[in-house]
């Protein structure tokens, strides 16, 4: 590209300089357009979403304080009830065990599929989505039918029933845990990390525990939070396995006998859920700084 100079000569200007000049000339206009209030339709969607989220919470709170003259009677009844903490502690323990077993199953499977057999990813995704198709009542009746007779009888003891409950929750957590782990694996260079670890003499167990798991911290915390939320709020499987000490059956039985206390319990459990989310954000904030490992191209 040549432009005529003042002295009659020509000066050669590279194309990238012209494009940079045009881009700079357009930036003030773009800033002016972006500095406005934004798309009204987007603000409308945001307001509707906020109302959909907060209006039920406000309604539940207003219903829970209708105990006159002591408006916080329902909350004191919940905190003074030992079954509340027993049910929450039981479900939390079952949830932690479920998370550990899910991680031991999902992380090596997703890692091996992505590293060695990527063609099997659609099949594995289909298998992990099966809990969305099979209702929990069908799942629990199948477990009861199989494990209530020989050769393996688990429904006859409390430990066996707890074990069945954990197994059922592990199956229910597959869609959420696998999606979280697979998304985390997609954000890192699995092959390069594996080859680097193997070149230093690490085996498969050390690669998983010292390389893969630390790089998936945020994804694992997200899947763990979703799994814990499912376990705490689940009702059907716990009832049919006679695990009435769980938090879901406790909340259901409480709603049959007291009119205002269930709303207080729901709000307290919702607050605990938000505390868990804040804990996940706090624990996972260190994973935002990642060293990119790249191999030869």
C-alpha cells in the first residue's frame, strides 16, 4: 500500500498499520455504545429471574413469622429440636461418603476415557445420564428386590441399608459429577501433564493423586456441592429404605404436624447451602491461577 507524500514521493505503509489506525478511530464510538444502560431485554430477563428466585424465599419467610406474638417461634423450635441436627448430620455424613465414592469412580474413568479412548466419550456420557431417565422409585425398588434375598442380604441390617442408600446416591450423582469432572479435564492439557509426570517416573496412582486431582480442584468442588445438595434434599430413596433419620424424610414428617416450622427449616437449609457455596468459592479461588503446560506443536 502506497500513499503520496508532500514532496511527490511515495511512502510504504504496511496493512497492519492501517487496520490499527482504523481500530483506534472506532474505539471511542464503541465505548460510547457499551457505556450505556445495556439491552433493555437483557435487563428484563434479569429482573424476572431475580423475582423468580427471591419471591418464593420472601413468601416462605413471611409465612414462617406468622406465629404471633413471637414471630421467631418456628426458628427456635427448629434449633431446639435435636432431630433437626441428627437428620442434617446423618445426611451430611452420607453425602460425604457418596462424594468420595463418586470421585473414586468418576475421575479415573473420565481421565482414562479422555486420555486413551476418546471415542467412548459419547457412550460414557450416555451411561452417566441414565439416572435422569430411570425414576428414583424404580431404582430403589430394584435395589430392594435384588439385595433383600440371597446371596447378598443388605436390607436386613442398618449398615446394609445405609450402604444401599450410599450406592443409590452415587448413581444419582453420576450426571452432575461426570459433567463437572469432564469440564475440568477439558480445561487442562491432560496428555502433556501425563507425559511430563511419566517422564519424571510417576506411576498412574501418583499421576491421579498428585497431578490430576489438584488441577481439578474447582471442578471437583462443584460436583461435590451438587452431590451434597442432592443427598440432603432427597426423599424417595431414603423413605423406601426406611432411613427416616435422613433430612428429607424429617422435613416431610415435620410438614405434616406443624404449619410454620417447615418454612423455617427450608430457609435454614437454604442458608446452609449458600454457606457451602461460599466455602466452595473460598477453597477454589486458588485454582484460578493455572500454569499452562504445552508440548511441542
